[in-house]
C-alpha cells in the first residue's frame, strides 16, 4: 500500500471514530472560543463571566451534547449529589415502596440514591454507615434500624441524617416517626367493635421498636374495652410471611381459642391467612385478620386484607424532601399523614356458637 493510500485510510478511520468519541472540555472551549478553565468554572457555577461568554459556552455544550463528569463536578463543588440510604431488607415489599419514593424524588432534583441494607443488624448498619461516608455522600437517610441514638448523633457530626420510624432530637438529624401505637390501637379497636374478645397478636422481632409500640397499642385497646390481656394469645413473629405461618400454627396447636388475629405487619398477615387456609379455617368466618402497613398487594389478596395504612411511598418521598431541605441549610417542615384503618373483607363479626 502506498504512503498516500495509508494516509487516506488513516483519515477515514479517524473520521469514522469521531462521532463515537465523547466531547471533551477542550472541544467545548474551542467551540465557544474561551479557555478550558472558563468552561469548567461556568459548569460548576463558580465563574463570574459576561452573559455573552456564558451563552457561548452553553450553546457549545448543547451543540456537542457534552455531559459534565458528575464526580469531577461534585469534587469541585465539595459535594457528590449522592444521598446514602440504609434500609433493613432491600428485598422487602414494604421497604421497596419507600425506596422507590426516595429514588423518584431525588432523581427529579438531580440527586442519586445509593442503597444499602442493614439487615436489622447493628454491625451491618455500622458497616453501611462507614461505606457511605467513605463515598462522600452528601447525607444519609435511615429507615428505622438498630443503631443507638448516641451513635446516630455522632454520625450526624459528619453529614445530615434523616431517620424514619423513631423520634430523635439532635443536631443535624431530622426524624419522621410513624404513630405505630395509634395504628395498633385502631386495628384492635376495630376487632373489638365487631364483637371480638379473644384477639391474638402476632408480634415482630421482640426488641424491635415498631413491634413494641404496636404491642403497646394492642394492649391499650384491650384495656380501654375492659378485656383482660391473655399472654398466651401473643406469639412472636419475624415480619415475614414464613413467620406468620409458623406463629399462627403455634397458636392453633396451643388450643387457646381466638376469633381474631392482629398481625404486626401485612406480610405476617399473609402468612397467617395461609396457615388458616391450610388448617381448614376460613378468614373471616372463623378468624378475622388485620395487618399493618397496607401494602399495595393487600387490596388484591383473597380475601382483601383489612390493614392500618401508613404510606411508605409518602414516607420515602418525605425523607428525600427533608434531606434536601437540610442540605440547603433549612430545618425541614415536614410531617407524615396520620395512620388510618382501611377496612376490607378479612374482618367480620365473630360467628355465633
């Protein structure tokens, strides 16, 4: 091949490759007729330049379809535009709705969510916190969890924290508590008003704050109605369907009579309904069942589940909104909707003996 032919082929290859090559700061600067440093400062919002220069750079960016390096830009501005999120069970349908709320809210405002799972384990949550801080996230949202208040207060000295599911007042921390006790009170009171007196309760993990408050609401409703609390009608669960099945089978095998069942969450209630079905019992004719959370799928169960509604999607969106307000130096002015009971076909008056 002659030298001329080789040069022509080389130019063709270069021309062919050009459209696939991402535009650079240098290309933008050349197109706009300014220095690379000026382009960088305009992109980062740190330059004081004339309107003409700014317009020229923005026009060059649009023409070349240039996309600034988010990491480099964040480094220049001292922030990452990334929010860490610690959930407890990333595969849970309950947390999934909340995470979607966070992701959608932040994404629409130019932020990225980085999710990690604490698995209801303090050591795992500490690992998550360390990992997120090492990635220089701008703030961290924590869905409930095991970390102690004093630990959270220490972490809040490094980044702002939004914590759901608990009431915590500390510098650089904003809490979004859910009224678990009131929700449990509404659920149990509903069963009492239907005529039930033997109401069993499937709890969550024994030392879990949500489970403790829901147990407290259950006890309070019984006391208000003058119904003695029977410890034999309270069994632990694990917030999952399998735990609901096992706990309900233990109740049935114990021989302790009950006509209604309040479950610590909807997933537990799903398992309870399955255990009743496998035992030849009908819900609600033989046993009424109430859940807590009102997951999207609860209205599509057979029978549709009566449940306490706390909008986890709204909780996620509110957590994102509170975090961005904190990053702007504001004290969030955000509160969650009140819990409410959604009555469906899984509850009815006890059958007459």
